[in-house]
């Protein structure tokens, strides 16, 4: 059930059917090599949520692109939001989701640059009382799906616009894939320009640019529609399994309320 496709009259019944669960697809607008659309993560996030909700009823929030992507601002088309506004806007959106009756908000992240952001965001939910719970979900594939998905990939380096994402967009929006622009010169391989520091456990904000200045990591040439559908379906099954568990979860909210209750006694 897509939030943006429901009428206002239909919405309350949809909330009941979803048992108060909202899938919030987090993505961004950024360069994806020469061959994929700027909205690659958005398309993948949306499709993952749609397929998961078809397996386990949930309301899918409209495409949410205003996340962390400052590392792509050196290329045209990127939409990079100020860090403080990113947090405030996401907090505001979660409050609005909850105000509409969906008290279990599940982050479905489709952008690797959000990994630190979403876990930090989950932690700062303890800043003050709220009547909802934010769940940051990174589900594992089933053993069967994991083996199938691992076996299908032909490339060993893949992190951005490579075999995986190219396969997904071929499955979702093949008309947007510019296969004729795929480089054949190893452009997607890491440059290792800060590898000496990374080997010592040193992290810096410019690390992605140091390895992948063209915003391409991997090789999209071996991508296929079939690989994309298998990967998307496996992700949907993994998220649907988690949604079922979240629907049954009452302990997280109880503990959250208990925590805030103890703070208020000081």
C-alpha cells in the first residue's frame, strides 16, 4: 500500500491493515557512473519497499531523497542537504508518519552513504519521549537466498553503479540504463589513494572520493535483468520477514516508555 496512492478516506483502513507499520525508503539523488540515473537509489528503495509490502502488508512512504550525500556534490545533479537540516527534516517526517497512526517506522535504506546517519538517528531517538519507534533494519538473506544471490555475481568489486545496482535498474527501469556508456577501462576499481591510512584504521570524510572520484565502484557490464529481479525479490523477502517480527514487537516501545519515565523522575 503506497501512502501517495491512497485517498484520505482509505488511509485509516490501510493503517489498520498495515498494523501501524510504515516502510520509509531512504535514498538520495547522486551520480551513478556514466550509465545509471541520478535517482538509482530512489528507484531501488521504492521497489524494495513495494515488493516487501506485497508480501507483508505495510504502508510505503513516498520516495524520501533528502539524506546524506555531500560526497557527490562535485558532480552535476546531486542534491546535498545541510547536515543539521537532514536530521531535523527526518525527525519531522517521522513525527508526521506517527501522527497519521503509523507508530512503527521502518527505515529501508537504499544508499550506502546513509549507514552512519541512520544508526546515529536511531540513537538520538532517546533525546526525548515519543509515541512511536524507529527501526533501522539491515536484514540478512535467508540461507537459501544468500547462497543464490552470492552465486550470481560475477564481479568481486561492487559498491556503486556496479553489477548489483545496474542489474536492479535493468529490472526496474531498463529505459534509463545507458549501457553503451559503460567504461571498459577499469574506471570502477579503487584508486587506494588513502590506503595507508585506512590500513591503520583511520577514517576521513574524503575517503570515498579518494578511491572513487568518478562515483563509480565496480563493473556494470555483467548486469542482467534476471540478476536484478532475483536480488530485489530476495531483499523483499528479507524485509517482509522483519516486518512480521516488528508487528509482533511490543517490548521496544515498552522499554522506551520505561526509559523516559525514569528520566522524568529526576
